[in-house]
């Protein structure tokens, strides 16, 4: 999709500044990270691929959305500090879920049982009055579920 944007087909619809330069209304740090990644990828050998694009944690959801919009998200990792959601598929599904509900997806780990202990009072001490939260649980039988 990124290539199609500049293929000439959409030439007249692209927003431009007064100097004729194309204007993209996207998060600058995310776009820079993607351009840097694609530049490195173009000159890398198949045996030595560059690290996927990355940004500060606060911009992770914007990077994910931009990668998806540009059609270059396939096979790229969405970094999320989670022991339960280690698999990229789970992380992508969580971000899709948040995106559908128009939530910004700016996630901060508030409580981790293995780190903070497994008491209900500790959970509530760390999570109460924090605004909207997402809870992800892995059962002793390996099932992953959650709520918000």
C-alpha cells in the first residue's frame, strides 16, 4: 500500500504543501522508524535482516496502526510487556480490539502477579483509580482470557 500511494495513480489526491511536497498526516517518529527500517531492509542480506521498526512505548499503538494502514505489518513484531501475551498474534488481536473501540491502545503494565504477588488487595491497590484498564489472565490449564 505504501508503494501504491506513490505509484502515480493517486498523484492528484495526495495532499501537498505550498512547495508541492507531499503531506502525510501521520506520527512523525513512527513514519521515520518505518522509513529507516525499509531503507535498511532494502540493503540487507536475507541472512541479516534489520530489527523491526520501534518507537517509544507511548507511540507503539500509532506505529502498529501505521504499519497496518501501509500494509507492511505482516511478520513485524508489536512489542508489548507481557508474559501471557508473548505470541505476536495475541498482541495484534489486543491492539485490534482496542482500535475497534477507538481506544488509544497506550498500554502500561500496572500489575503482574509473578512480580507483585497474587493477592486481590495488591491487584486492586495497583489497578484501582487508573482509568480504563485491560485485564489478561492465563488459567492453570493454559487458557487466555480477559476483560476491560
